[in-house]
């Protein structure tokens, strides 16, 4: 787990109900100065992480922007719902 993945995981972990379904993983990007991090969680948890009108998602992006400043990288966060295994 990269440093930025760990920072984001530690930020969102207290906000979710189903911690077992939470996954934070870095994805490949065509731009070497960009880091794409995906957050996978249950439907309700994803809704909570995005927040009303995207307010929580915006706050998470701002914090990650500050965290990535030292590495001179841009962070993109993707919110993805876990598929139910019904």
C-alpha cells in the first residue's frame, strides 16, 4: 500500500459501517504526475463518503491534494460500489 493509499484508507475507515468491504487501491494512470486511487465499499458507505451534493468527496479530495503536494502529484479519487454477491 502506497503512502497516499494509506492516508486515504485511514481517513475513510472511521466513516464506513462495513470495514470488511472497504478497499482502497491505487490504479494505473497514463500521466506519471497523477495518482488515481479507487475506494471500493458498500452502497451505503459510498453514499456516506460522497455526501450531500458531493461535499464529503470534495473534502476528501482537498485533504488528499494537500497530502500529495510533497510528492508533486495530482490525486484523483474514484468511488466504486462493491457488487453484491447475491
